[in-house]
C-alpha cells in the first residue's frame, strides 16, 4: 500500500497565507508533516495554480522571486506532470463522477501518482475515486 499523499492547491495556498488564521496553522502543520515524511505529491497543475494564487489572491501577495524559491523547494516532492493523456483521462473522470474538469485533473494526477489520500478542501471529504480517498484537513474550521 502506498504512503503517498497528494495535496490540492487550496491546502498549499492556506499553508502559505498567514492571514488565513486557523486554516493557515492546520495547512502549514500538514505540509510540514509531509515534508518530514517525504509522502507529499503535487502536480504541474497544482504548482501552476499555486503560483497564481500566491501572487494574486493572498494578502500580502508574494513577489515573483519568493514564489520561484517556494516552487523550487516543492520540486523536491514527487511531481506528476500533466500530459495530453492526463487531459483525456480527466475528461472521463469528470463525466463519470460529475465533478469539474479541474477537480477531475487533480483526481487523475493523484491516481497516476499512486497516492491513496488526496487532501482537498474543494472535493467532498470521504469521497472515493478508485484507490483515492479525499480528506479535508481543514474540516470544522470556519476561518
């Protein structure tokens, strides 16, 4: 059984958004655990979304050099590279599970990596997608 844990973008954003209160603390703690265990998995989609969100959605926004260094650090994690096949598979997952294409691409990447857990605030906690189980590490936190 795999010990890999795939992390959705929103969890990473909270981990780096100091204004997010309890969500920041919980997400930061989870990311630290994944750093220490070596279990963390990301995808090129997650890294791309993280770049945009850290520069536009959090306050204060990070500058490009800070984001670049952060992304370079995350490159030590296992990274699933999205391919044309990934897109086709995500379209099938989208249709089968009635989720958005972008969420389906996250699920597809998690499945490709062999992870058994997908940490996400966007997908339904407890939902299973094949061998993947969704866990919301921020459940019960309002702000």
